[in-house]
C-alpha cells in the first residue's frame, strides 16, 4: 500500500523536542515550519494534530499552513482521539509520530507504522539539511555537500517481520 499521510502528535512532539522557544504559539509555529521543510523535501503529506479540548472551538479546526495540514481537536476532545480516528481509517497507509504508548499500540494494532519523536527527529533534521543544501546548490554556492542519506546500520537479516515492514515504510520518508 502507498503511504498517504504522516500524522504528528503536535504537543507530544513539542514536549520532547529541544530547541523550541518557550512560548506555546511560537513552539507550534516552529514545529510547523520544521514539518513544512520536511514536506518540501520529501513530498509526503503531513498532518499535525494539536489539543483543543480545554480552550478549543466546539468543532474540530483545520487549516493548511505552508503545505502542512494543521488540526486542532474540538473542545472536550484530545488530540489522541483524533489521531486514533486517523489510524483506524488509514491503517497501514499512515505513519504516526508520537511517543504516547496508547497511540503507538493503536498504530501497531491497525498495521500502521509508529515512530517515537526520537526516531523521527533525525529524519526531520536530515530533510532540513537537504533543503539547505538544495538552496545552496541553486545559488551555486556548494555542490560538494556530503550526503548522509541511505547509511544503514545493524543486521537486516535478523529483523523481525514488524521491523522489516517498518523499515520498508521508513525508506519512503
């Protein structure tokens, strides 16, 4: 099956990501900017879901920002519930990025690949480096930037079936 969407648990990501500013609105904007850079390089649709359950609107809010789908859950509903709905609908067609055990277990149950924030962060940083390199190349400043893409580690002959499926889907990231 073709990958249709990467789903990011927004506040979970912000809580685990070092280097974001202290104000919540600025943190959301920085995260969306990082995800936008990733989306521009990888051309994979991305959806980031934030909690709106305490102070949100009565309905779920949706907006597109710099190529990233941003969703705020409706008042009284947590972002986890929105993400779980996505997982149940898309099943193996999505990759979920969250360090929340409940979300990761749900993803596994429905055949979706789940990544922790720590597993996804290097891919995000790598894409940002690729975007910077592309900008420099387009300006004619540097074409000799060494690529870190595709370096493999471990013994692939000893991976479990679940890990092989995960690896296969991650190659698309």
